[in-house]
C-alpha cells in the first residue's frame, strides 16, 4: 500500500544459535546454525499496515584459541564464518484482516565473519558470554526490494551493509572433566 508513515530503521536483529563443537588443549572448533530476524511496521492509507520481516539465516564454522583463567575458566579468541541468506517477507494487513498474507519479496545470499571473545565461566554445564562484531562480505543490493515496495521510484543501486556489535549467552550441555593445566605444572 501507499505508506502514510515510512518504515523506521532496524536497530538490531535478535535470534538464536545452535552449535556443536569442542575444545581440546585450548583450541576450539565448531559448526552451527544462526537465525536472526527483525520486524518493522508502517501505516498505510485506509488504516492498512505494511509489515516487513528481515531474516538472516546462516550455517556457521568457528575456530578459536584460548587462555586459561584459573582452573575452570578460559577466555577464547576466535572467528565465526557464516554462509546463508537474507530473506525479506512482506505482509499487508487491512483492518478487516486479522492475519494478513506473508509474501517472500527478496532473497540474497550472504557471507559473514564475526571476530569474537568467548568467556567461559566455571559452571557445572558450561556457561559462556560472547561479545562479537559481525561483518558481511560485500553489500546487498536492495534495489530489487525497493522496486517491489516503491514501484514508481528508481533511485539506482541501494547498497546495504549488515554489520554491528552483538552479544551471545551460551549454555553448553556437556560434562567438564579435569582442570586446565600448564605443562610446567606437571610432575610426572
């Protein structure tokens, strides 16, 4: 619909990550899946609503190395590489329509890299916090998306870079045995 108020910018995307991996002698490797999304709604004429949902789904590979902090805690430095897609769905909702119909209006392949610091806390089942910064490999051309939303507008190429700071809280479901030791601590 023609919008009365424009869509606001997306300040962040939230979501979840599932990973499978391990740490051996302070080297971390893992694979996983990350799903992020954000929604935004704008008002259209005749009290209609236009909602856009951005979804970024990636399959991830991560590597890192750690430094021990005492006997049961470690700080890991590493990078996560993600490969997947960005999907934009649209829903036009009229006052008489409670659900609306969702249409996939844009899809773009993406590649990401996220340098991170993972702080693994001493807990019975492995809790860690992980601040990171997300970069994408090159921009996404949103001109196709813009043409679908604004058919009478031709502004040329619209590049979007998806990057920013993020934060994860991870819970590991694995049993921790032993303690971190330095080779100079051994008394064989």
